[in-house]
C-alpha cells in the first residue's frame, strides 16, 4: 500500500491543472450506493453543515479501470459518510448538490454554498498522475470568511482511493474539531455465519467504515478475539485449530501463522503492547487461568498473576507501563490494574454487577469496559482509577469495547436474544448519543480497532 | 447402578467444595443413569463397537455424558457425581479409550471469561473422574466457553442445559 502525501503548492496545482479541455461540465456519474449504516441515536441539531460536492477532475481518464470522474464522486461520498458518522457534522452532498469545475477547486463560489446554509465547503480533485497512479487533492473552506482552512494532497495507487478519502476526512475533522484523526484506520473482527449451535467464525479485516472488507481465515477452525499489531502487519487471535485453544500470530502479507507460545494448556485473550514487541495472553492450567506476557518473537513467558481465581484478558496503557485486566478473585468478575511486571495489583471497578473486558484508551485517560448486571451487558467508561463511571449504551447484550485511534469513539458488538439472535458491530462516541451500526457482509463480533495507518 | 462411596471420592468432594460453597439453586438436573451398562456395556450383540462413542452413550444413558452447573459455578454436586460414576465405570471397562472433557458456559458471560469458566468446569469433572480411579492421562480438556451452546435460546432452561461439561470419546 502506498499513499504518498504531496504538498499542494500553487506550482503543482498549476501543473496538474492544465487548461480545461472539457467542453461541458462532467455530469456526476451515478454510483450505486449501499446503505452505510443505521442511524439509531438521537442526533444533535447543533451539527455543522458542510457541503461536499463531487471532486472535480482536469480531464476524465481511466486509470486501472477507474474513471477519475467516478472516483471524484465516490471519494466525496466516503468523506461525507465519515464526517456524518462522527456525529459532529451534517454533510450536504455529493448527491443533490451541483458539480464543481476543476477551476472552482481553488476558487470556490462561496455565495452558492452559503445559500445552502453550509458553514464549510469541501472541494477537491482527482487527476491521473501520468505514471499509472492518481493525484487527489482536497480543500476545506470557511464559506463566511471565504478562506481556506486546510488542504491535503496525495499521490496514490488507484486501489488506495478510499485511503485518500479517509485522509481528507481526517484533515477536515481534525481542523474543525481539534481532535486527533481516526478515519484512516482499520478494524479486525470475527465474521459469523451458520446456526447458533455450530457457528462458523472467521477472521476478517476492513477499513474503519466497513470498506475494503476481506476474510482472512476460511472458517474451518473457530476463530475469536483478534487484535491488529500496531503496524497492521500481523493479527494475534485465538484459533481452535486441531481442537485446541491457542493464540496464533497471523502474518497478513505471508498468509501464514505461528504459535505465540508452545504449551499443552489453553492460551487465549491476546493483546499487543503499544509498541508491538510484547503480547499479553491468558493461560488455563488445571482449570486456573492466569495472565502472562511474552515477547512477540517468542521466548520465555512471564507470569503476571497468581491468584487462585480467574485472571484473564488485559490491555496495556498507551505508555506501556500498566495493564488493566479482569479477575474474579473478589468473588465476581471485576477490573484491576497492575504494573507490567505484575506488581501493585489494585481493584478499580466497584458498584453493582460484574465488570469485564477492560480496554485502555489510546489517550490514556479512560478505560472502556463491559458492565454486566440485571441480565444485560452495557458498554461503559471510567478513569484508570475507577472514577467517573459513565454507561454509554443500553441494550440486551453489548460486549467487548475497542477504541478509535483518537480515543473519542468506541466500537463493540451487540447481540440480540433468542433463537434467532444476531451479533453485529456497532460504534458509539463518548457522548453516548452517536450510536451506529457498522455494515458487515455477515454477522460480526469481537471488533478490534487499530491505530491510524502508518 | 449403585453409588459407591470411596475415600478418594470424599477427598475430591471436599476439595471441589472449597471455594464453590453451596450456592446450588434448585435446577433441572439430568436423571441419574439407570438400567444400562452393567458389565459388558450396551455393545454386546447390538452391532455397536465396544469402546466407541456410541457404546459410551448407550452405556451412560440419557444425558449421562454430561454434568450441569449453576450460573458462574463449577462445583460437582451429588447428581453430577452419580453421572460421573457411570462414566467412570464404562471407562474402567474400556481402559484403552481416551476421552475429551468439553467445558461450556451459557451466553451470560463475556467471551474470554467464559473460556476460563469452561476450563474450570471441564477440569472439575476430570478431577472427579481421576478421583474414581480413571487415569487422568486418558482425559484431555477443552473449553468452548459460550461458542457451542447445546440448547439455542435465551431462557433459563436453555442456559441450564448449556452450563455443562461433556465427556466425548476420542478413540484409543
């Protein structure tokens, strides 16, 4: 994958924006759109309106089977969907707004967009690079001030056009919200199919919006609890290969996998350290489960817990110095923190019910977890010392939170009850208001959100 | 079938009872297997291969291949002991056979915890069989957590059937 940022200097723009040979404005190509998400939450009516017409092209060319004008429409759609999903913005377009010319990209007709009540407008272009690739540029403007707020340009392989769109959306989101970017990131999860008593569960990966979906394993062995390595090259997960429960590291480019550790015991619940050098896992010996840490390259594992109860799971703090995990040593599942050498184990979850599946935010300020009580599972957050507990969802069974790279959004999976119950992937922001379902080709569970792509 | 008491068994009961306490709520339990598997198993003259899974199931009777647990518990109670004694008798008649004990949980736990809980349940059953004289090296253990429910549904009845440890013949 290559996505090379380029500076959008005036000179470059002039060279990539030659005389307009087009005789008439290129009509927007109608691209079949699929439902992107289901809006469930109550939407705030304070969302900023952003107009996003299709990106323009200097001349319609076909690169690797993709027409530059069609891509201009599709990229605008991805940008609009990203911004809409953040819950902060109300995109207008590309459907229903007029197409822009290539010349307008740097000279917007601000009055037109103000007339559409848009506080901001996004313009951009998609051109053939002349070397088999594409050049994509995007600009964010303030319509009232008539000023440019941010610009981004990329030279990309044609197959990476979605990444360019996510990068543009990230630049817009960051400039307007002041938050770190997160759209240009990927999710590993488990695709589910088949009857509930004999479920087929496959490792699968996709972009943060569900795009570029790909199955990794074929479903012959039960697969659960995947986690992307921080460099996205590997996935650690649990496979029931040969009817054993073991943690494997799957190398995506090589298409091969290896055991994290050789053991006659069940190993499960794996997590990477933030720098990707260490793996945390749980191992059951004679019915007693404890947490271990091992180099991602193998070697001798270090046992971190030793209580008679179930100590399981675990997630590193972003500075790599602490681990949050769950234990039933108090009599029921609760959340604890410890140093990475296993010292200083302290319970942090109190209050009603059981607490499980803790995940440390990449910002370090919060821990997301699953609260079980009253027959329901809900997603909540609390501080690393257990304070300021807030529940973000309220459904029958919401489980296994995973953080967006910027620590503002949480994905999880939701199961519905009964014989026909389904599992699906959802996300919610820290307000608890912007709750969305993620599109997946089959049922989904165990999402794991990776960092912003390198 | 009669329930034989032994010192090993009593020791095992004491061991298993520690930490598990007596939180057993009234629950539908499988009937104690009866009327099957006296000496040679049900295989005789029925075409069932002695020592096979089919022979095992015929010997231990309806649901005699599994024991059931209370919510979030893993202690082996007296009904479970009777079931496992039936299994142990068959295993002693078929000393070359190896089995897997599958531990399972209902859907009201999180995924990783339920794998750990299934491990506890399968090991509790394994330890009890060992206390009855079954060589533990003949018994392997695997936990499926909540991945493989026996009864589909979100009712107490289904959950009770799913919190289980199942003995499966895997060969000689």
